[in-house]
C-alpha cells in the first residue's frame, strides 16, 4: 500500500508536536532535574536571597504557562485523531450503532443516557456464556433473545445426538 504524502500542518502545530515530544522525554526530565539541583546547590552562594528564589519561581512559571498551550494544542490533535479512528470503526461495522459516530458533540445528558444503555448491555453480556458475545445498543434485547434461542436449539440438538 502506497503511503500518501501528508500535509505537515501549520508551523505552530509542528512546533507544538516537537516540543511536546521533547518535553516528555527522559533527557528533558534529566535536564530539568539538573537545573533545579544546580539552583538548590547555588542557594548558599546567594544567601538564599529573594532574588535567588525569584529566579526559579519566574522560570518555572513562564515555562509552565507556555507549556500548557503547547500541550493542549498537541492533545487536541491527538484527541481528534483518536475520535476519527473510532468513528471509522463504528461506521465500518454494520452491527454497531451509528448514533455514536458524533458522540463528542452530544450533551452530557445525552451521553448519560447512552451510558445507561451500555450498562444494560454489560448486564446482558454477563448473562452470556462467552465474553466474546457482543450487542449493539439498537438491537441489544432482540440479539440477546435470538442468541438464547440459538443456544437452546444447539443444546437440544446436542442432547438428541447423544441419545
């Protein structure tokens, strides 16, 4: 399968992605730890002055402030990518409920209603013989009844064959 050339996105998007990956790396943590350690060791040389304290406070505040926006930008992109992948899975399965494709745009109350349906599905799944049995929201009860009838038929057929 040929890989399509992907649009790299905006300069800010590229920058945010690179900075987030770098900030989450082991070298970044070690670097930050060494800066804090150097600051702490330098305390006696500066008599633990207010300026000495202000340096670390100002530095960490500025970095934290900027990182919040960069991380949020990268998180938004990742969240959208995951949402699109899940939408594709839901849309491609003929037995799944298409009402879930746009769930991220539903209200919290609507999501709670769907959560109750899934709770009911989990109750039905617990009654099944196999954990591999599945249900969709729209067809949960009828599917469960159909599966029960089929299992009953198969058991009866097996019992008849044994006799």
